[in-house]
C-alpha cells in the first residue's frame, strides 16, 4: 500500500447508513497499466463510472482488524476513460456493525473509513498517482441501513447528496496487508422452486436449498413502493415461516422502488436461508423470474467428488458440501444465519480434514491461521473464536477449540504438502502446547478450565450443551494429541523435539493413571474441577460429576492412540457394547463424532460404523436427511419428530461440524488416505458394504487425481483405482490381498 494514501472517513457520523467517497479523474493519455488498491474499515464496494469493479463482494473480508486489514488490487487498465468517476462506498460490515457472541457494535472501529491508491503508467512512460486524502468528496448512499445480522435497506428514492470533503481518520492503526486469502465471490443463482401462502397467510418463496448469500430482486413499480423480505431456514410444525432460531438477527432487507427498472440485493451483508417471506410486496402476483437466490462464499476450488448407490447418503454428501460452501465465507464460520457467524475454532478444526478433500482450502486457511496467530494470547492461549470480536468478553479458552492451532497446520500439511505454512505456524503450535502444559495444577494433564466439552452430545440428556464426558479428560486427551502433532511438525521441520516427545509420553501415562482404573476400565465418576462461574447454558447444571464411561472417551483413546496397544481390541469391543446398550445409537457430540466411525473401523468394527452411518433415528446423520435437510444441522435433532424445535437458542440448520463423517466415507469406505504429505504416498484400503450398493469418489490432490470405486456383482466386489503418475499406493483389500502400485488405472475383484 502506498504511504501517501490516507485512511479517510465522512465529515459526520453516518451511523448505520453506507457512505460513498468520490473522486473525479481525467486521463488524457493512452494507459499502459492502471492498478487500484483499496481497503476499508467496514465492507466496501468499488465503482468506476457507475459500474461495480472486481469479482469480489464483501471486501475486505474479516481479519483481526485491529492488527491487520487486507487490501484488494484491481486492474483498471481497460476500464478508465478520459473522464472518470471513481467511487468507494462503505457500509458497517464486520468491523463497525453489530457482531460477536455478545452482539455489540464498534468492536474494531468506531466508524467506517476507506483507503485507496491508484497508480497509472501511461504509454509515454509517465506515471500518475491518486490516493485517498481530504480532496475526496463524500456522498450519502442509497443504502440507508446496513448490518451484518440485521439486513440492509436500499432506498432508490433517497437523495444522493454531497455532505462535504473527507476527513482523515487517524484512529485506524491497522497494518495494510495484500489480500492473502481467497476472494469472496458470487456463485450459483437459484430460482424459487415454489411460491406459496403458509397457514398464517405469509407469502413465501422456497429456493429449495439452504444456503448463504442473498436474494436478488428485480422490480418495476411505483416510486416509493416497498419490498420487505425476511429470511428463514425452515418452516415450523404448522408450515409457517420460522425465524426463532436467528435469535437477535433480524435478517430483514427493505427495498424502496425508484419507479424505474430496479435490481436490488445487499452490498455489505449476507443472509443464511432457504425461504424468504415477502412481508411487504407491492404487486398482486409474484413472478418467480424476478427472484434469484445468489450463493456467496469464498472462491475455493472444488476438489472432491462422491457418489454411491444410496440416495440418502448422496443427499448427506450434498448437505456436507453445501454446509461447507455456506460457512467458508472468508473465515470458517459456525453458521451463516443467526447472531453469530463467527470463526469458531472448534468447528474449524473438526472439519478441516473433510474441507481439504472437498475443496482446495490452503489459501483460505493460511489467511485465517495468520489471524489466529495474531490473536494468540501472550500465555499461548487460543480463544473460542478468531477473530475474537470482544476483548472485554472474550470467548473461552477451551480444549478441542484451542487445539485448532495444532490440528489445522498439520492437516493442511498432509493435504497439500506445503512446509511453509507449517513453518509459519510452528511457533503458534509450540505456544499452545506450552499453554496447556502450564495450565492447572498438574503438569501433564489439563485439569480445570471452562470448556465447551463434547459440545451438544446427547449423553447428559437432550438439553445438555456439553455432554457427559469429563471435560478434564477431553482437555488432557487433546493436550496429548496436539503435543503429538507438534512433535510430527517439528520433525518435518528438522527441529529437536526430544522435550515434546517426552512430554507426550508423560501425558499419555498420566491420562491412563488418572482417568482409568488399574485394569484399564474408564472411571465412572471423576471429581469436578470446572472453574466457576458455570457457563450459563449448562443444562443439567455443571456441578454434576462427569464421567469417563462414555463413547467419546473411548473414541478419543482409540483415535488418538492413547490406549495401550494391548487394550485396543478391548476398547473397540467396549465401544460397540456402549453403542448396543444405547439402543444401537451413538451418543457423541462435536468432539467424539468426527472420530467415532474411524475408531470403530480401526478396531475391526466397520460393520458397526456402517450401521451408525445408515441409522435413521436421532442421533444420526440420516435423521436430518429424512427430515428434508439440504445442509448439515447443528444439533442431532434440531427439528424433532413432532415438528417442534430442539431449542431456539442453539439451533442452526447450517452448521457443518457433523459433516466430518465424509472424512470417514472418503478415508475408510472408499479407503483413500494420504500416508505422506500431498498424497505422494497413499494407502487405499476400502471397506465396501452392500448398504451403499456401490461407491465412487475422488480427490484432485496436489499429486493428481486419485479415485476409488467399488461395486458388487452378487457377492463379488469389484474395485477400480486411479493412481496418478508419481504416486505410490499401498492397496489392501478387505479379504487380505495387498499390493504396492504406481501410477495407472487398476481393477481387482475379491
Ligand atoms: C457455536 C458453535 C461453537 C460453540 C462453542 C456455538 O454458539 O455455534 O458451533 O463451537 O458455540 O461451544
């Protein structure tokens, strides 16, 4: 960014309205190259001669604004004319408007501001520069209200007037950094599949797909007529429009018609929805062609594909993909609709392996992990959300959430083989492990703390938020896991990891001593160490004694390889027994679910893993599919059998976390696993099962496209594998046949 470019703001506080900064510019000579860089506190849009410039929306994206804000670069070479009007309009966005888990505004900046720099090189070799300064004019904007959570008002009748010259804004101290993530862009345009009246008489359009973005509306009506749109993900039991789960987020877009041909959509915000209600609509009939739901997400490239012979599982896969698209909007969010939409670290770490199979997320995560490193506390702590919007009410430091610091760099290294990111994040990994080491009275366990636990598990009763598994156990197990990943990362980077290797062994040993009986049985009851005040959402109250006799405990012991080798079979059997005793149902939440099917498969119970995959009662993946889901739900029974809702408080219908089951489908059902970074060496060990009929999936890896396909003819299973040149694959078929293969296409039958 050019040093002469200054942060500028409006001469008066524009409050919730957008503002336009304008500059006229004459270019009388032939232009060789014209480049403009711009950024904002707030979300901005760039216009040249009245036309929107660039492929991005919702720029500059969301970073730890107080420390750094990204600027975007635009090529104006072919767009500049002799006389030009350059405009940057800005709305409150993430930086200025209401945001965060306690929902306050001005978290990062008191008011909107912009900065820009245009550099022109003429064909005659001369150069010209235009920067933001006090010479820019400031105008009102047709967007008279904009908030991330509450929606936008576009008033085409609003007078657009100059309110004076721009003022310098010395309050913005953030470092300007070139765009280092993906652009946020528009994608599919969905037409409504149905227009109907609900029993209450609400006029509703159904786009058939829960999604993130906004509805573009075309209208030609009387000047001053209004269109008011509300959004919803689901209908209630009676079939009426339901917005209770949005909590405080109003998600209301109001459009005031100019009298001519209008096209409306929000510029500085977005919504999560499948349905819209036309709360006010000035026409007698609704023309479906006037409405398009525009899907918006980070411009990540699709790399994974999957199909099988079971349509419900195909729908589940579809829901996983749409869950990711809906929540990869510059940062990995928990959900796109209610008054959160935050970079919850736990959700991100749980899902990142699946994410990297589905899409190329290397750049996407590189940017977010940089913000995570910036926000790491001086003691090494990592908060629940990044960016953390509330310094006065920061999110908690919780096990399995903070471990994002170690899990994401390692998973991305395995997926993409890029040592640079591992090197960049290594200090953050070390400090997180040291934080856990220093926390609590025990050196090699993490006892005490305020954790999110096995978030939303149903084994402490349907209303519990943290599940039954001991938070101390989860914290200590993740302490071990992160330390192990740190050791692996250090070894890749050629560091001496003796200290952390020893630390890992000691944590492992202490976990067995503290949480397990001498014969290796998990302890039924454990002392309570949770620090008060208890999380307000704890139901039942937190002072209930927690247990290690849970599915999640066994899953973590197995998947993190914490249980002694000799006990693995026994633990696997115990896990199956617990599932049986639970009526053949899982009882895991955010922490246990991602590894549950892996733990079963690894101990010889792939059949039980398939039973759970195919289960249709809640909790199960197909429960939501059977209830019409088009994205992943936050809670196993977000919508109950009787059509009522699990809660209004924590009930998103677009929460990708449980979509991690795809990394089991890919890694175990299809059987593709990288055993060295970037899939240069892989294992193909499929677990076919007749319940899927056949299955076929692929990943476009950095080493080429890898595909696994199996199908049945009677009881014989046929396998096809595509292995790219330069990749070595160790193939193991269920019957015991093994072989080592290089690049090529292969067929087997067993
Ligand atoms: C979010 C979750 C998040 C959790 C922390 C919720 O409000 O939606 O996905 O991980 O808080 O427990």
